[in-house]
C-alpha cells in the first residue's frame, strides 16, 4: 500500500488507524540509490515505512543552495513505489509537507542545539546547520511516531549529532546507519552531484580518492609509521582552498584521536565550483 | 501505592510493568501547598502520578541560589504520602535523581531554546534560565512517558515557553495549568519565601498588592479611563530598583497588548534583599 500525505492533520488521521511500528526515512527528496537503500532496509524491518520529503530551510545558510535544491516529488514517488513493489504486505507512506508552514507554522520558535559536536567540521563551515537539522529531525521524530529511523553514513557527523540528541533527551527511537552508496567512479551519491559538470566531477573525485589513500595508509601493517605520510597528505590538502576540511577523528564521538581510540573516521568536505561535497571512511584501528 | 525511585534505570524497569496513563508533576522539591494542589489534581485525573524532584542546575544563573535552594526529600515524600492517602487505588511514584549526573550524564550536550518568548521578562533578568527549563522539562517528559503534565500558574512565562515547545515539536503531552496558591497575607507560595525575614516578607507584599491594584483598575467599569492611573503605578514601580519588571502583556503569547487582546496578564518580579519573587494576575478584558 502506497500513500502520499501533504498535511500533518492528515498524517495524524492516518496515525489514528495505524497500530504498527513505523520505520522513518527522513529525506530532502530527489531520491537516489543511497536513499533507496535506507527505504529498502526500513521496508525489510518494519510493516510500515514513513518517508518524509522536506527541503528544510533551517539547515541551509543564507548563501547556500536552498532555492536551487532539486525538488522532484513525482519522480521520488515513482522510485518509492518501485521499491515498495519488491515487497508484499508492506505499507509505505510518503509525508511531503505541502508547504514550509506545515512544519514551521507562524510563531514557531523552538531550536534544538547540540553543543560541541555541532560546532566542528561541517558545523564550523556552516554555522547553524546542525541546529536546523536537529530541530527538524526532532520534530519529524515526534510527528512520525516512528520507533526506528534510518540515516546514511555519508552524513556521519549528522548521525552523531542526532544520536547525541536522542541520548540526551531520552527519545524513544532507534537510530540505524547504513553504509555510503557510491557511483562507479567512487563518488558518494548525493543530490548535489547533479550540480557538477563532467569536468567538475573529475575534480570532485579528489575527495574519495584522498580519503581512500589515507584509509589505505591507516590500515597498512605499518600504519604507526604511516603517520608522516598521512600528515603530508593532510597538510598538502589543507593548503588547497577547495578543501573545507580533511580530518581524522575518533569515530565514536568525533573527538580528537587518543591512544584509547579503536575506530577512527576520516572526514572530508571538498568544494568544486559552488558545489560542496562531503564524504568519510570508517577505519578500525588494530593495535599491533 | 507509593514508590521512590532514584535512577533512570529503575524508572525504566518500572515503566516496563506500568501500562497506565501517567500524570507528571515536575518540581524542584521543597513542596508546599501549591505543589500539592498539582499533585492532587494529577491523582484525581490519572491512575499513576509521577512527581519528579530535581533541583536543575541548568536553570540557575552563576550568581543565583542553586547551592542554597532547599532540599527536603524526606519531608517531601511524607507530604506526598499524605496527599496519596486522600485517594484509594492510586499510584504515586517519586522520581528524585540520586545525582545531577543521572539527568545530565557525562557528555550531555543538547540545549532546547524557545526564541522570543524566552528572552523577555524573567528571561531578560535571568539569561539562559528558560533554556535550562525547556531542556530539563523536555528530558523529563521523555523519561516520564507522561500523557499530561501539571504546572502552576505562578510561573506563567515558564508555562507559555513550555507550551510553545510542545506545540513546535509536536510533543504528545497535555499541559495543564493550575491557579496560584497564596498564603493568607496574599504572597504567592514559593520555596524561596523561606529566605525572607519577617520584615522582608512585609516588604515582599508590595508585589501581590501592586498586581491587585492594577487588576482592580483593569476590571473597573471605567478601565479604559484607568490607563493614566495604571501608567502612573507602572512608572513609580519601575523607578524603584526592587522591581525587576512589572508589565501587562497579552496572556496568550506574552506579546504586547493589542486591540485584539481579550485576556491580559499582569506580571511582576520583585527583589527583596537577595530574594527574587515573581507573581502574576490574569485578567479578562471585557470591551464595553
């Protein structure tokens, strides 16, 4: 069963007749294979999957791409129906607010912030971005009444910020993270990739390639000795203005890596022309 | 049935065996008749009442009375048992976190802010106070799993801020407000009243007396003509430094009063020695 809902009021009516556990996939639409892998997982694990499609103004900076961000609801619904067709007896509800007012009605004033972890990496480049994310995600958690929510690992910091909020506030929802989906050339799938010209895309591959290079050095038998080489890559990259950041952090909490760190994440943000792309790699540390 | 719980873990175990709707009375303890009227109401309306007792450090400013705030758990439990004894077949659970870490464990980073309404009146005098309130109240809503929460009208702005948060975030909880409980001399009941010497208490009565005076003028037949007199009271009061504020606001949203306002609230904060007291009066406007 497929259903498209455009108003919270209608979502609430639907809730009244639904008694099954709900899996939530919050998106900004313009769905790609990455999103669909989240939907597939949710369909697998829940009787009811709720996909939200909302381009959230609060998470865009004043000079960012809110206006241009691709809005393709009809095609998104087609893709979701195709995904649903792979299952039987499952229900998929799309909640695509008819307008921004539906989510942020007149007088809306609440902001949820997660200090510290929201202020580094993407948070440093995009002030207020994660406040916008946590505020809308929290709201979506509540109006969706979901028991599980699915996020992509591409937005690694986002997932960590949301997990912190869920833990701090004692929200009754499980957060599940799925691996990054990549195109054949290695670029992580993103709605923003379509902003890239063929030439720009070639340049964008610097991002996954550099992350892979560091990953290889970290997982090599002699990784303790690779430090010099890794630092050289970091230094060279950061002298290139296209890199917003390139960092190696404790994967658990995005703090600095310490001798107790057993898993690191290599995170990069790389700008080609006006398009800002992010990517990351998780690496387990095997101490010799 | 009466139960005292000191850890969230134990609260969660209790939740697992409870299937009844829960009424929540969040307090900072040192219970007085005002709190007990909230507990009484909740006992009346719910099979299970959860009273939380937690002196929340986040809602105190650095120079405020967090350290001195009276902590009287044993006596509070006695009073609650007495209240419970007025009912039969009801359950009252006290959740009094054993330590601050129970509510704010290591790494806690989330802050909930309600813009605008949090920044006026008490919010202007006590920067960050309402962020502390909304953060803890939201957390308590979640860990209590309550369907209704009871607050006193004395903290009128607090109730309005919380209502805004509940609305904005789509929280599934009813907020009920009960009238201000007063001592015989007219002073609103507050745990902070015990800081007052006999002399200071006499001085503190300026607060309820002034509010009553304005209320009388507003409800007089010729209230439109009382404007001059009201303004004189406001002016005189505000030239007296003991008044932190004395304002007449739209009771609905604490905005400025407009020709569409049908209910106003007169709010005052008055400081005697080091003790800051608040009070308010709700007044329906009957246009002639």
